[in-house]
């Protein structure tokens, strides 16, 4: 080896005399076993006849946990943007057109329970905004979201989604981690655990919180759960940069550089003593990434170089302060994806005081006012982000996910002016790499109350997202507390009908 410094600490240990003698016997035995297994046809990793649907665990160098790794099978999507809307967007007021609601407006809903999640069932309420056919596909979309409506020919809608809960914290958990309980890895953590990232100077997974704060389940929406800590989402936004990003003015650049170099030498020396300590290697990698972020993050967050036309298209100015800040988050999302970040999760809505349609989409009362407030913030910047990705050719390798935790009822909540939670039918959509364009999968019933055709669970939805990233949801697992855990638990089927 002409340059042993390029080896990992474990590699250097194996090449020294004591390390070689210590491992030679075991290595020879392993080679003999491999030869015998090959003779019996049991060596191939994809020999499902012998091994069944066994796990495929990524090979991760503890000293480089963010290094890019190959998918299970080739797919065009290399990165994913998740636009998540806490609070439950009303599907019957946005993308799921139900003419029967207008016909039965003001009447008691036939065949629907008298009491639901929040209380007595009110009368059927027609959509609070008019629906119109959009694009060449003629997709019916309401006037609430005029900017996103311009892009429906690129979207793939899921109209028969169902979830296992009607409560927001559990709903967010279920949508983002596959479990209603806390403590499980998020979708982004699973993807980066499997694939790493293309840019090791930025986090592999970034969560961009809403300008108003975090969603109800907080960091659990982008947490690592029981996966190694390296795969937790790093959260910051255009208006809230990471802490300790800049060096103190009292510390010179040269002194800062000298301190970093000294720490790297001491860490490397310590790691050479314990080359098989994955936790130690992971901590060192995390500290080194933090050091790199002091240079890379300010650059990616600096939108001063964006053109006036871009800022106008995103709606940075000319609307509410919140829309301007969310628009900056959308630009940040595009810039992170341009830099090779594997997963970007962009939140529209938060929960500092229960939401109630003011800080998120949870419109139990005055839905006409509160949903309009949220749409003014979300619609134009999100549509501009999508158009920007498309114009730059980034959708060829980027999967876009627009999601919420459940839907809302087709009737009013009691005698009020809002809609209750509806876990039995809601709408999300995909776009970009590997997805059919201008396509709708599944249908809710005539009222939008329950999934009726091609019912799709959250497990199915997440299985499909992993598939689009080149990952087999049944084989991407992590052994924890005696169980091979996975994002989809023991459920889920890929919805092949939506694949391009």
C-alpha cells in the first residue's frame, strides 16, 4: 500500500503485524466457509429460495457514515423533497372533487355516524371554494390553490389514502415514521441510512421547519429513532440558522483552524487505538461534519445571489411576512437539493399553541378563513419551488412528496363552521422522478368520507416512496430489541400503478 494514510483505522490495524496475526486464523476459516457455501449454491445474497426475503443492510464505514451507498435496485430518483403540511389539509376543498356535496349541501349526511372525533356530526357542506378543470388532464382543483393547480399535469394523486389514527401527534408520527408511537426512525432517516449522501460537507438529511416553529410531534418527524444518530435530520431554516455557526470574533481564523487541526490529530490517534468502536467513529464524523458546516451552510443559506425574477416568482415579497419567510425556506430547499443533500423535508405549518387553523391546517372552525390563511402562505412558494426544480432539470432525479396526516370530514363540525378530522380518506400527491404525470390513483366515496376504490394505507404509501428511491421496503431493516424493524412494520405493498 503506497499511501496507508488513506486507509480507515480498522484497515491500518489489519495491516500491522499484530493485527494480521490476530485475524489471520479467523479469516482463513471464513474463506473456507465461503468456499463450502458457494459449492452448495448458498452464497448468493439474492438466493431467496435458500434465505427467503432476508434483510439487506447497508455497509457503513463508521468513520464516514454519510458516504454515498448504492440502492437495492436502480431507480431514477436519487434525492427526495418532502413537503409536509401539519394539521390535515381538507381534501374535499382542494384536490378531491365531490359534486354530491353541493347537491346535498345543508342536509344530514346519509349513512354517516351521528358522532365523530370531535363531537356531533353536522350537515353536509359543499366545498368552500369553486372547483375548475385544470391543465390538459382536466383535473378538478379548487380555487384555494391556484398556483399549484397550474402544475396538475405533472402530479400523481393518491385519493384513497387512509391512516390508523385521527389524532395529530400520532398522525404525524404514523405518516413520517410508520408508527403512531414515538421513538421510531423517520422516513428521511431510513433513506439516508440506506443511501448516504452525495455531499459530505452538508447533512444528508435536512428538515426545514415552518417559520412559526415545529409541528406537533417535533423532532420525532425527522428523528433517527433507534438508527445511528448520524441519520437524524438536521433542522434549520432560512430565518433560523444552526446554532454556533460562526466563530466568535475574539477567535482568529488561524487560531480556529489550528484548534480544528489539533482536534483532528487527537481524534485520529484515539480512533487508531479503538478502530472497531463505531460510536466513537460516528461521534468524530459528526464533529467533523459540524466543522465543515461552518463553511458550507452560510453559503447555501445566502440567497442574495438569487435573481429578482426568482424572488418574485417564489413570493418572497408582496405578501404576508409568513409567506415571505416560507418562500425563503422553499428557495433554501432547492439550494440544498442542488448541493446534493439526499433528503429535504420542508414543513408548512407548526403547532406552538394547538394550531386551530391559525398556525397550521387544523381548521375545526371558520375553515373558509383559516384554510385561506394557510394557502396564502403555502401555494405560490410551493408551486414556484416545483417549477424551479422542473426548469433546472432536477425533477429527473428528484422525487417530490406533498403530504398531510389525514383529511377532513365532508360535513360541518356540529353547528360550527369547520370540518372535523377524517382518517378514512385523504389526498397526497407525488411528482418527479419515476412517477406518472397527470395521474390519479384511487377514489374516495361520493362524499369524500371513506376510501372506496384502491384503498391505500400509509404503509403502502411509504413502501412506494422507498421503492421510488430504489429501496425494497421489506428488506431495508435494522435489528433492534430482538426485532428486524422497518419503516412499514410488517405491512405495505408498492403501488405499481403510479410508477412511470
